[in-house]
C-alpha cells in the first residue's frame, strides 16, 4: 500500500498547479459523495460539488502545491 501511495504522490507532484487542483477537487468531491451515500442525507450531490469546487478554488488560488527545482 505504501508503494501505491508513493507512486501516486510522485505522479501528482509532477503535475502543474491547475492539474493538481483538479485532482484534489475531484478526489474531495468523490469522497464527500461516497460518505454521503453511505450515511444518507439530503443534498448529497450539492455537498459533493460544493466541496470539489471549494478545494479546487483554494488550491488553484493559493497554490499550496509547490513544485521545487532540484539541482
């Protein structure tokens, strides 16, 4: 499992800020959707889309994903 995590982490770090923000938004939205479906509730799709858009917007605007240059 650790190997899969490391490979995914490396792949994501090689993406541009926009692509990273999209991946983060999609994963957050899917996570909220799955948990909402398991627990039940109202407006699950709206909650999932809102979370996806917020995570995408925050990551894209503030850029917590920083690419570093190695010498």
